[in-house]
């Protein structure tokens, strides 16, 4: 018989993006919606914005699962919500360029192995990206209509992933 875990799994839901670049603010808007609804024990939300290096260090703080919300180009129509399992992403070859204002989820994840070796922190077991296909990443505040319309679907997707009831 295996030992049962007495405390709930630690889950971090992080919104990533630059609100001054149109649809790049998707992750920030989505995590702000989630911060206003009841979440299961052990689930935390954080608006990371453009603070990618800070997020990389935070990911090593003993989380079992991390869900990153971000605008993600995958070639689908704008507003399409994607779930990407980034748990087994291979580390990029060579050093990662650290630019605090351009830290994509890929760059943040590439830093994890280096940071964990230096800090003794533990990489999360499961890393998911709930991404939304952007329509416009030009300078300007506010989401395009298709991306704004996808916020409810993205929030419902995250709630399902963390085992929270989805209002409907």
C-alpha cells in the first residue's frame, strides 16, 4: 500500500504577458479572472506579467503542477485556446538570453535546469501552457475581440485542469 499525501498538490497558475502589446496581455487578463473565483486548496494564482526571471525562480518553489497562461502562436484562428504539455520540453542548447521584458514560457522553462542546479530548487513535475492564439501583438492596450471572447474558455480550461467546479 502506498503512502497517501496528507496535503493537496501545490499548483501555480501564472499569467504571462505584456498588457501594452495588445493580445500579449491575454495571460494577465485570464489569471485576473481566475483570481476572483474559488479555487481548490493548494492552487495559487499570480500575475507575472513580464517578470519572467522572477517566475522562473518561483517555479522552483516546490510546485507539483504549473499552468502558464499566455498568448501562443500555433497557426490557428485568433481566439483559439490551446493546452500544451511542456513538462518534457528539452532544454535549449546554449545559454538562454535573459531579457526581463521578453521572457516567453520557452525561455522561462529553459532557465529552470540552470536555476535548480544553482538554488537546489525542484522543477515542477507537470508544466502546462494554456495559450490563446493572438490576433494582434502591436503596441496598444486591450485585447482583440476574438481573444477577449476566449477568456471564459481559457478560465474554464484551467478550472477543469485544477479540478475546480466550472460554473456554467
